[in-house]
C-alpha cells in the first residue's frame, strides 16, 4: 500500500509531473486527496458537492475538479499544496436530465475535457459522452449506460469504457469531428468485475482497473491481455503510471459496500512495480 485506507470510494488517481505526488478523489465525500511523495503527508480538500468525480492539471497551472454537474477551476498557489489553491471560475456543463451526473472523463490532445455520465437508477442507453468547450458542450457519443474510464493513445485514438455493458471501445478521434464511431476493442463481459478507470503507457498498452474483480489488466494494441496485476482488495477503481521513472502503477480503490469485517486495505492507494513509463500528459486548456 502507498497509503492507508483513507477513502470511502477512492477514484480517478492521476499524477502530473508538476505535482508532489498523486491526486485522486473520495467521490461520495466530495474530497480531493493528494499524497506527497517527499513527506508522506496526505492532504484533503473538501468541496461542497455531492460528488467529486475527476481531478486533472491545467496548462496554466492549478487544476480542474469536476463535480456531479459542474467544472471547477483552481488557480496555482505559491507552495503547490492543494489546500491553498485559490478558486477560479465554475463552468456549467451540458444540460443533464434529472438523475444524470458526470462520472469519469479524460483530456484530449487539444486540452479539452471529455466527460461521461451515468444515471441513477441505471437507465440502459441513458448516458452520454460530452466534450466541454468554452461556449458549448457537444455530445460525442450517446446510447451508453455507465461511462467510466477514458484515455488517449499516442496516435490520438480514444479508448472508452461502458462499464454496464462490459465493453471497451476504440474510437478514431478527430479533434474537429463531433461524430465518433467506435469499434469494440475488448469485451470483458465474461471476466470477473466491471471495467472502470484506465490509463495508457508509453508503449501504447492500456491498463484497466476491474472493479469487483480485484485486478488490473494490461491490453496490447491488439486487445490481448499481457499483464495481470492482482490487488489485495476487490474494488480497484482507476490506475495511473508514476511519472518519476520508478515504473510503478498506482491504483485507487473503494470500500463502498464492503462488509466492515472484510474492508482491510479497501480505500487505500496501492502500487505495483510494472516497469513501464507513462504516456505524455494532456493538460486542460482552461
């Protein structure tokens, strides 16, 4: 374990090279967490929101935090600590239907946020993938059910998870084209767990956390499993590769719904030595 079990539903771990360590969210508590590699200190910043679903770095410094329906911009601080970041504008997302909220996303090569949604209760086909732009939020993909992990590879293709369908799709993403037609990259419906958060390594390998399955899979560009990283808890939620050259895969986890006597390290941040480098980081152009 890299940390103790500090999150109820830890999600979306991400580590920008400019940060002192990884940041992730405790989704249902409305918190952003940071682990400082140098000091071992965990910082927690609370937002007055029902859900905090995503944290990403900005081109101008600071960070973007996505809540259930909004995008919050934080300006950089002199010491870099998340607790002292100053609050910038709050951007409204697209008009979501009742019960629909943001759940996951990524940043495209042009620095634009892609945000997926879900609906509670689940509605088959009731979720969408949007792109956040300054004056509009075009819907890129509809007919989804539970949008989760998303990541771009080195040639600009987009990988995207619909967890409820157990499918990872690959899209030939053109930055000026609002229509995306994806093909099934991997169908994991027969495997244990649901595909959740993901990341790409420098060799184009796709790492996918299997929520409920207790593993992270790596897929080659051809969709073959090349690595299986076993996690000592059942609910890994997301993963990222450390940018410090250590070759570590960091894994956020959840204790949500786990019986108290079986919690163990659920909610901790874990690491595994996989000896890979991360793909370049895309910064949000806001």
